[in-house]
């Protein structure tokens, strides 16, 4: 535990940041637009030459390595590979899980004693400093996950930071909703009077397990929620995408140290592939909170085996679209093509099963047969993704070779509506870039569409009717889970029906997205990401349930002083 | 699902009760005094002749039986035995668990559609009607659990109803904290505008498993939290104490029916002893919420096996008192004697291990040796419990013969400080009434005090020092759990130390209770009962965490209408 004097003016930070958090909470409860970190890459907040400065900072970080203060074995962990061919010659301290947990446990009492306001303000300060390095963060996400450059900046930088801020906002509101002191007076001839104090007690040490594709976007909410509520945290990134979360830990440790706290409140557990330190970490009895985004198999393992901890998981699901009709066919197909293509479908929110009646749908352009719908989807994909230099800015690159193998495996499961084409990246010839594969199948072909097929793979599923489509969605979401659900229709009746399905199955629904909002995107402070109500995720980003299980209220009480000494 | 017209003015109820809930929420967050149901048995709210009218109503209920509307097998369940010898010739419909769950599932959509305000208002109405029958409820608790008469009225009636109201208060606040509709406008040259609706979606069907000793006090919070959040509930009382919860179900069904809802939103699953229907209920895939108060063994079984549900458990623990010193020895011993004696120690909050230095404590009456402390405890017990007609109003009766057996089993584990005496109940000669057994042991005698010994059994544990006492408490609570913890000291330093122990171990602490407040009692809206942070309970009555896991927010969104049709 550091006893060094604070280098930053904590009172000033608390004054400014806590006021901002209260304003953010108002927006979160009203679900109106709120953002602290600009998604515009050229925003002046990011400097005079944001792209150039960001690139220079990123290069410098790769050159110098990261400044991390934590117990290590002396060894180093490396091995990240940029899907765009950049040589990521960076390494991280190798660690012993128990040493990290010892350090985190030692750091706990002082971090607990800091209290909700100080912790929340320091979390905001961490996010702000990451915000100032958003281009660097974006490049780190781009070069590890393979996300296209601008998306990596937005999703990996400002959007991720806004989600982190949202977690701090909810955590701070939940911790401060109750009075910290109360005088309780029970009326009566001789009133009974007690003085009571309510302390926020963290559950223990937290562990966040990062995912390959969205290390910061999916990681920051849990990290910030645990930190703000007083739980020191060990951050265990996916072996393929360590750098973005390592930057987060570096910045967090800097803020902690300057504020006079132990840097061991936040540590990095970098690991080489398949060393399995996650299992050692999450089953340690000191670990009381676990956040995870990743495979269903490991998520379910965690839910059963990390039983000493509160476990927040986002796993896999099968996302559906129901096409019943549209008043804006062109917009619908363009919107759908973008949803299928963005980051090559490597999103937990990408639609996979597109249900429509076998006899087609009615639109503003007249009736479209099932085959015509397929042609229009294929056409919209071509329009979006050609030429290659435009396409790669939507598709990004595929970092996981199993996805390319999967494209070949599934190609025979249905009739090809759109072939998955290999695209040559104009600036990175070694990048693996593939357009979406779209297959037509029948509702009866459940072996095709009724399991998650992660990557740029979608199915047009022919059904008897929209009623049939909706019944299939209800069943699919209840069994397999889903993060997103979209419906296109001209009928209020269908919207009502689909809303009932959404409520029964526990999935949110987007209706008739035909413009620049996409079913796979959610906005912090206004859209909940996942509901926690179906098998795809047991938590939602970010709601009250995501934060309140991370701390407890511990009460001390005593008689109030009395004059007569009774 | 009932389509009958409402017999009660729902708008009027919503108007009145929701306003009251908002006021109650203010008190809950401020932790100040709040109560809706008077704990004074002679309060005019309970009629001109409360005791007489309550008795008459109770007799009439036993005579007529309960009016329950639910699927049944045609068989009947009976077998409750009054510890006070009253013939409880009452029976309940025998049920098939799957039929109750079918009925609850069928009732779900309409109850969900009622929305947060209507559901919460109807819950308050149920509590108010139970409040009007508080004496009857108290007699039902008295004659099944064995609680002394006035305590049964207070704890089983108004205090239980206030805890239920607290659950409705938190549930309503949590469900309505977010806007139900929002227009989201993302700034830009051409702003992006979405209309969003947020629906409260219950998790599914709930099950509440009642405990033998406090069927309403421990049962109503979970029942009300589940109901208010939209989950139909099956109430499964302990076979020994069915009647109090059967009254709750009768009243709830009456309100539901009058309001035009299916009575199957709340049903009773009465069972004869050892038929095990709880396991069938809680492992059904439709059951998504379970509340349980009872044994550690079944609580842990639930936490592992009802994995499809959110499980809220209150199990057993070992509650501690640390004696370091006092400025009011007489008050301390009197207070302690009451805490040990109330309801014969059949409370999950009764202290069991009283730690004090082997060389005694300093008090306003001078130094007291360990032996003198024992003598003073024994003396205070005698003063409180004699003569018998006074004692039985504190001790109540023991309904579970295993407790009497346990008294004999443990008597040799230490030196007897106070013997457990059999007391003849002046009005109920067959009642089993026993005074507390207090044994002196050393800190090393862990086999004596280091496991829960439910009933009127306590240990004075000699330690090396108060530091030692506090270390023992930290360890004991972390391993065995605890609901309560009390400390008597003259030193602020010890209070600070004890608070750190309380925070580390996750248990609330009462300091220096020497008057008419007892460590084993908590007040709704001001004291949290259990913290959820140690093995005794995974939930607290009532905080945000107790309610937010019972529902999810499901969003629907679409583009806002625009003028130009873009």
C-alpha cells in the first residue's frame, strides 16, 4: 500500500467528476443522448492532427513498452499478431496468479476506505486520460482485433469509454443512493434514537476476462464497475488482444499512484495462449467478482465453477431478423447489408438468421419473392463493399483462422445467396478479408441456422408466415440466446406481436431500421446491450443489476447520545 | 386469465399507493424511521377491541377454512400442531407442482402487462388488507411457530408487513427509475433520432419457500418483490407453519380477483412434511426466481441445483458478541439477557458466541472477572424470565423437538453459566418452554461454539484479549456466516477495529446496546437484515440487489417519424 502523498488534487477531481456523474445519471435514467468522449476522430479534443499524433503515440508505445507496476515472475509474455501485418514487437510481464491476488488483497482496505466519491472520481479520471489517448487506443484495437480503422477508434475508444463511464455512473449512483449516516427516531413517549452509519463494502477481488474482438468495449464496463465499487481488479486480456487492455491498466495505475493509492488496485495478467491462468484466477476464494465476454462453453464453466464469485457473462447467441414487409425496401437492404458486413460479422450482435415467409414480402417497391429478397441482399452487399478499398473499411480483417475454416464448412448448408469473397486489402496484402456468406434455407433446416456460427455467415430462412417466423424467434432466443433482434414490417399488429415475443424471450428489438442506425449497435446511456434475460448473457450493459452485486452495505449503529445518561 | 371487470378502482389505488411508495422510498434512502403498520397491538387501526376481534376472526378462519382458488388434486394437506396445544383443525388443498406452475405461467402475460404502478399498488393493497387482519395473522404465527403472543403479533404482523412494503418500495423504485419512453437525438448535421420504449419484463415464475420460525417476516419480502416485478409466485410454506402464509395467499388472491387478474398469480403449495415438493418446484425450467429462508444444507443445495433461477437465500450462521468493556453494565447484561431469551433463541439473529478476555472487562461498576460476567448474565436472565408468566411472554414455546434434544447434547461442552430450565406455561401446560443455556468455554474449544447451535444456546468464550476476540469473529463470520454482531466497549479505538472486522467479514455491527434496542432486531426501511456478504445469506432484506435481479428491461426502438420521409 502506497503511503505517498497525492500528486493530484483529489478534492478538485471529486468536485468536478462527481457533478458530471450525477448529470450522466440523469441522462441514463432518462435514456436520452449522453456522451463524454467524441466519436468524431477529428474532434479538436484529440489534437491538431489527431490521426498523425495518434499514430506517433502508438508507435512510441510499441517502442518503449508499457510502464506497469506489479508483481511479476521476471519472464515476459508476447505473441500478439496484427491482422494487418504490423510487427507488434511488444511484451508484457509474465505473472503468477496468486501473486497478483495477494497484491490486490493487500490493496483492498485503502481502496475501500477511499469511499464512493473518490473512487468514482478516479475512475472518471482514468477514462479521461484514456480519452486523450483515444487514437492510440483505437490503433491498439485495430492492430490486434482486426477491426477497421475508424470503427476501432470509435468502438474501441470513445464508445468503450462511454460504456465505462456508464458503469461508473451506475455504480456511483447505487453506492450513494442511501444516506451514509442517519439518525433514526422511533416515536413514542420516550423516543428510541439510534445513530447509524452505512459503509459500502466491496465483495473482494475482481477479475475481468477480456474478449478477442472488443477488448475495451466489452471490458471497460466490468473493470470500471468493479473498481468504482471498491474491488481491486486483475485484468486478464485475451492472448490475441492484450495491448488495448494493457493501455487501460497502465493509465489506471498512473492515476492510482498519483492519487496515493497502490497501483496493485489494477493489475494486468497477460498470458500466452492456452496457459489457462484464467481458471486459476477465477476459482481462487479471494475472487468475488468475475466479468467475462467470450465463448458459451467458458461462460457456462464460469457460472458453475466460480461459484464463490458473482459472475457476469456475455456469451454467444443466435441473433434474428424478421422480415414481414417494409415501406423503404432500399433502406432496409442497405441497412441489413451493413449489419451483416460490419467487422466481418465478428460481433456478438451481428444478425445470423433472417426469417421471412417463403412466399416473400410486401414492400414500397411491390411484392418481393423470397428469391428476390436474396438478390436484393446480395446486391446491397456488393454496393456496400465494392471497390475493395471501401469494403475493407467496413469489413476489417479476420484474425481468427477458425472463422475462415467455418466459412468453407457451412457453404454447403444451403443455397448460396451471396458468396463469401476474399478481398485484397489495398494497404495490407496479408490481411484476411472476406465478404459475408449468405445462404438460403428452409425453416426445417435447423441444423444450418440453429447454432451460433460466429463470423460473416447469415441465413435467409423461409417460413410459412410472419407468425411462424416470430414463433421460431421466440423458441430460438429462449434456447440459444440472442443479443439483438430486428423486425421490418408495415403492420402495427406485427410490431405488437414481436414485442410480446421480445418480452417472452427477453431480447430487445429494433423496428424498421432503414437509415444510419444498425441493429448491432447500441449507445451507452440509452440502449442496454443485452438484457441478461436469455442464455446469451446473464447481465446487461449497463443497468442497476450490473453494479449492485459488486458491493454490500455494512451498517454500524449505536444509541444516540442522551442528556440524562439513560 | 380472468377477463372479468375490476371490482376495485385501480386508478384510485395507484394514485394513493404509488404516492405512498415514493414517500417510503425517500425514507428508505434516508434510512430514517418509516412504518405503515402500527406495532402497537391496541392501535385503533386494529379495531375497538383488537385482541377480542382478532381472536374471533382467527377462530372463524379456523372454522371456515381458507378460500383459495387454484388447481388442486382434490386431496387435502393438514398437520400443523400448535406448540400451545390449540387444536388447529385446518387443512389446505393438496397440489401438483406442475399444475401450479402451468397456472402461474398462464397468468404471467397479463400480470406483466399490468405494469409497475398497477402491480405495486395491488401489492400495497394486499399488505393493507393483511394489516387489517394483523391480529389474526399474529395468532396464526403464534399458534404455529410458537412465538410469544405479542411478539408474534408484531414480528408476524406489522413488522413483516413493513418488510413486505419495503420490498415493494424498492421494486417500484427500481422498475420506474428509467424512463419508459425516450426520444434519443444524436447531434450532428442531420441528427439521428430514435424513439425508444423500455418494458419491465419479469424473469418468469417465482417460488418462495417459507421458514418454520418467521413465515411472514422472512417470507413477505421475497413474495412482494417477485410479485411487484411481475413474476407470478408459488408460495411453499414450511409444513409446520402453513397458516400464516395461507392467509397471505388468500388475501392476495382476493385483491387479484377484484382487480380483474387471475388469482393464479399467487398460489399456495401446502405440503405434508417430507414430501419434497420444494425440489420439484425450484428445479422446473419455468421457475426463474427462488426465495428461501432455512437450513444451510438446503440453501446450498438450492444455490447449486436451481441454477436456472436467481436464488435468494438466508441460511444459518454463528452470531457473535464481543465484550470489551461498558459504561453501563446493568443495561448491557439486561439487554444481552433479552437477546438470548427472545423466542427461546429461535432466531437467525440470536447471539451464540460471546467473546470476552479471560481476565475480564472494565465497567462502570469496576472490573468484572470472566466468572463475574457469567454470574451477571445468569442473574439478568433470572430477572428477565421469572416468574414464569412473565418469562413465557419473552421465551414463547419450542415447536421443534430437535432443539430440546440439542440442549441436552451440548450441556457437557462447557462449564454451565446458566442452566436451561423447563418453564411451565401458566396457560398452556403442554407448551415446551426452556430458558437459555449458557456455557463458558475457552477460545480453543472451537468444537463447542464454532458451529450453529440453533435454539437457546450461548457460549461465553474466553480469549487472550479483545484483539483476539475480534480476530476470532472475523474468521468465524467469514467461514460460518453471521446475521448479527454486537460489541460493548468504552474505547473508540475498539469501535474502529470492530468496524474494520465488520467490513472485512461483511456483517453489520451494533455497538453498546444497553437500552430497548436489541442486536437481534432490525427495522424495515432503516436497518438492513443480513448483508449478503457472508455465508449466512446471499441477500439482504431489503436493498437494491434484492429486487433488480427479478426483472429485466427489454427495449423496443425505431426511427422517429420525420417530415421528409427520409
